[in-house]
C-alpha cells in the first residue's frame, strides 16, 4: 500500500499538526475505497516514520480480514486474506479490540511470517491497533512496522495511531457503503443484461463478459482514461437490452430471417434506446447510446438511423466492433461459429465500411489479448479489467490467502 521510504527526516511538531490537518482533508474527499486506503497508509507511513503501514478490513460475510499488498514487486494490487478466527496478530486485535505492540515480531508465535515473505519485507517492531467506528464496532486493524529510528513503538505512537484510526474510520465506512452501492448497481445492470440475452445465447455470461472486456481494451487502446474505459466496460452488457421486446419466433428462428422479420429484429435498437432514455447515472447514459446505435455503420448503411462517421457516438462505434467480433466467434441458431482468425480478418476488411478505421486499428493492437479470450486462456495480467463483472465484492484481481 505504500512505498518503503528509507530516508524520512524526523518531523517537527508543527509539521505533524499540518500533516494531521492535511490527513483529515484528504481522506474526507476520497470516496473510492482502494484510493482511500492507499492515502491513509501513505500518510501514516510518513507521520509515524515507519517502514510499512498495512490496513486490514473485516469481510464479515467471509469471516476474513483482507488487505492490499503493501509492497513486494509486481504484487501491489494483490489482496491478502487472513481468517478472522485465526491466531495471527491482526485477527486477534480485530477480535479483541485491543492493541498489540511487539518489540520483536519474529519472536512472537502469533506473528505470521508468511506475509513478510509475500511482501519481501522483514518485520522487526510491530504495532497493531483496532480500527473502530463511532459506535465502537471494530472495522479492521491498522498495523505499522519498523520505526525508522529502530526503537520500539511507545505509548505516544499508540496514541497517534489510534487518533489517526479514529479520523479514518468514518471515511472508510462511507467509502465501503459507496462501493457496495456501486457493486449493487453493476450487478443490477448485469442481471438485466442476462435477462435480455439468455434466450438466444448458448453462453450468455461468456458472451457478455467477452464483449465487455473487448470494449474495455478498445477504449484503453484508443487512449481513453481508465475511468472512461470502465464506464464503457460496465455499460456494454446492456447494448442488446432491447431484445427483451422481440418475440421468440424471430429471435430464435433457426434459419435466415426474411426481410420483414429482419425489419422487426432491427427494432431492438429502438426499444433499447427507449428503455434507457433519460437515465441519470453515467453508466446508463453510455448504455443508452450503445443500445440505440450499436448497429449503425461508419459508412452510413446501418440502422436504426443510418448515421455516418462521427455522427455515431464513440461508445457505439466501440461496442459494435466488440459485438460483431464476438457474434462471429460463437454459434447462433442461424449460423456456425467462425474461426477466430477469420473473424479477425472480417473486422479488418470492414474498416471504413461498417467500422471506424481508428477503432479497427485499436482492435489490431489488442487482438493478441482478445484471441486468448476465445481459446480459454486469460489475457496478459495487466490487460484484465479489475472488475470485469460484479461477481465478487473484492476489487483486487489476485488473492493470496494465508492461514
Ligand atoms: P448477432 O447474432 O449477435 O449478430 C450481431 C452482428 O454481428 C450482426 O448484426 C452482424 O453485423 C454480425 N454478424 C453476426 N453473424 C454474422 C455472419 O455470419 N456474417 C456476417 N457478415 N456478420 C455477422 P445484424 O446483422 O444487424 O443482426 C442483428 C441481430 O439479428 C443478430 O445478432 C441476430 O440476433 C439477428 N439476426 C441477424 N441475421 C439473422 C438470421 O439470418 N437469422 C436469425 N435467426 N437471426 C438473425
Ligand atoms: C499478523 O500476524 O498480523 C500479520 C503481520 C504482518 O502483517 O506482517
Ligand atoms: C446478440 O448479441 O445476441 C445480438 C444481437 C445484436 O447484436 O443485435
Ligand atoms: Fe444488437
């Protein structure tokens, strides 16, 4: 969660007061839990002048404590999980709500060296305090290790850490609530999308997941920020929501659609647009554009409006490449699955016709990762969206469980 700063000059009382004020101001404006925990850990590392600060939060559902890896090369986004009923220091403090101060961690049998090994860190002194909310409920623990001057943690350190924990507790509770609401929203979107698609998809989940990963990778390759790309990723499963309005005899027809039937099929874009019209949340606004315009074509021959070029919203130009590629790669009642390479060549051949050339160029870049999605391999680690689908509450991609 923090970098290890070797040379950290001692702070004066004034500087500490300033830090305290800054600490309060910074943490109260951060709603994202990951970012918040990161800020808190950095500030505490500075203020107490320690080698490491780790924040563990309770996961009541799973009866575990979890934390992001503080350091340790390449593992920074990994989650550490400890059983809450275990005999490790953090769990004991979380259970009893009482501080534990170790002057030599490795001599204490309750200390678990496993975490040091994952972090590539050597703990000497270790101060672990409970993180309590206003009602005295334990939310987790704050743990600091190795004071820079090599001395043991004293009562003053305990006092400062407890004070910081008190300041941090309400921000952490708010950020957790905010995250829960966000996860609930994503889950609702995802369930809606499954409802719309399950009739004509053999594997709806894989289909939605692949489309959302491809859209995300495209957005990043086009230079969008991670935030923008995540909106696109989260909205993309809803692009065909309008299909809820289509009758089975059209949606599930085994053969080719007649021209009249295809006209009806086209209306799923209009229905999708209506369903999502006037949405308030950003993600549903993106989903609105996607559902209405995902069958428009760059050269103006698409539907429902026949928009051309940049008249088509960018979000829709992105999802259409992801949607067609995925549709080609899987089997439908009316067609067999194409080979991945053939689907790729089809996308390239439609550059400037069905698709925006810029997006096809981006697709070329990401294709090595995309191909792996269709050969049952996961793409390169750095390319995986951290929250592809809301199937889990944790936000970290990797987990290490220690007992
Ligand atoms: P879908 O099956 O998910 O396909 C989405 C889009 O992928 C299609 O949009 C088309 O652009 C592309 N695509 C899919 N399969 C093929 C293919 O074999 N060759 C080519 N060149 N492109 C393909 P489109 O055409 O606007 O169709 C929208 C939706 O209408 C399709 O979604 C599917 O649900 C339905 N549909 C289209 N044609 C037929 C058909 O002949 N029979 C049936 N039963 N449904 C069809
Ligand atoms: C523990 O035993 O509480 C874990 C110590 C650590 O974080 O290294
Ligand atoms: C689907 O993904 O099943 C299809 C239809 C569409 O792209 O309109
Ligand atoms: Fe569609």
